[in-house]
């Protein structure tokens, strides 16, 4: 059948997103470390709030997300009027691209940035401009060199995925200062809670007229299955984004679970402490095994092998042991495996499997 209805420019340039594998033939109990999920799951407080909200599934949810925005504001010391909530931080990023770019405009992202960026850019009909990183780290000068009179937005993953590295606050501020005021800097901080002492760009988004930060409930809050995120920035920009947000984009159960989760600071501290402990353990073990990796500021580690063939062999070895990690060839790392940090037992299982592979090489 011939398609006679023409899609908008850029739509057919979108490559379909492929999520992390979650099942292996022949294995009943798979250790899934491919999607950067919280090994402790969702906080009990959020589960209870969701169950209570489920009693009112026949009711439409509030359109202003006021209670969740207030909770986020209370916890992070932010003005709720400058917060927007979305179906994951992905939707907030989509709002930004849709509202502030279009055909003929350019959006910059870095070579190892989040793989959804080109998708969102093409959805808006804009042109993606990919600039290089340096040694798996964001290069501010490379971003600035990529700016033209057509540049409308810079999308920056910080900390990075799949690199796990972070752009220091001083460099982040230098970037914000050097960008033209007509260019919007978006700081995508999905892994902010795992980077000790980092505010995810909140200060810059609070002070500057052209900076927005985004966050998610999918990682440290363990609510990936509910898809909830938020953004924060100048009120004038947030009001623009709100104009294109569908009024009922978040359900009542999503809002209730997220509000309970963000207020559960003990749970966040417990998860962050476990992650930090297992991160040190796994990075140390990789170094002892002679496997290259950078210090991570996230809930995963990017292990780098000799080449793509060796990474494929290790991936198959781990799968034979019932362990799923993430190949990141699409991010420019054919030699890389991204390994989500698990709990103590899970990390031990990964280290044992890699040790056996190394001994057999």
C-alpha cells in the first residue's frame, strides 16, 4: 500500500527508540541492569498513596498539578509557580522543543547525550546539531563553537548518560553566561540525586532568563513505571510550556504517588547511600580487573572494553549468567556496556561474573 499522506518534515528521520532488554530465554530469574532502575523499587509511602488514589479512578485529575508542584517546591526550595509537570521529563523536553523551535531552527546536543534528543528535535521540525565531547565529558567550548544565528536551544544531559560524567558547576555557569540570551539552555538532570552536592541547575534556572532544568521521578524515586517528570525555570517560559501541555497529562494516581515520593526524604537518602556504596565497589572491581571506566555521578557505570567485539562477547557471557546490561553502541560506544548499580547481592553477582570472564580470557 502506498502512503499518500505526507508526514511533517523530520518525522521520517526519527529512528525508533529501543528500550533495555528485560527477559532472557532459559532464565526464570533475570537480573535486569539495563534501564537504570532503582533496585529498591518505589518507596512504600508512594505505593500507599497510589493505592488510596486508586479508589477515585472515576474522577478526573486536577489540571494544575498544584499539590505536586507545591511538594516539589517545598522539598527543593523552589517557587511552585515556576514548575511544570509532565509524563516523564521526556514530555517536558518535548514541550521545550515544540514551543521554542521549528523548521529552519537548530538545536545543539552533545555526541553522547540522551538518545531521545534527536527524536524530540525532529518532532519539532528543527535541525539537530551534534557537537563532540572530550574524553566522554561535555566540552563547553565545542558547544559554543556550534552556536549559529539559527540556534534556539542547547540540550545538555548532566550528569551524562551513558557516560556517568558530570560537567562541573563552574563550567556549567560559563556555558550559561556565554550563550546568547536568545538561546535556551536546558539542563536535563535525570540523575541529579546521585551526584552529591549538585543542584541539577536549579540555581541557574532560578537566576537566568534563558535556563530551564528538568528532573524525573523514574530513577531514585523508583517510579519509572508511572512516567512522571518536571521542569523548573523562569515563570514566563513555564507559562509558554503550560499552553501546550494537555490539561490531563498526568493521572490522579501519578500525582499522588509522586507527591508522596518527593516528600519521602528518608527513602531518597537511603537509596542514594546504597547507590554510592555500590558504585565505589563496582568501579573498584572494574579497575582491578583491568576494565576501563570513568568515575560515575549516576546510578550506573559505563564499562569500556577493547573493542565492540569484546563488548559483545562480555554481553553474551553476562546474559548466559542471567544478567542483562545495556549495549550503548547507539551512543557512540560500541566498546561499552552500561551497567546499572544494584544492591549488594546484585553488584556481587556482576563482579563474580566479570571475574570469571576475565579469568577465562
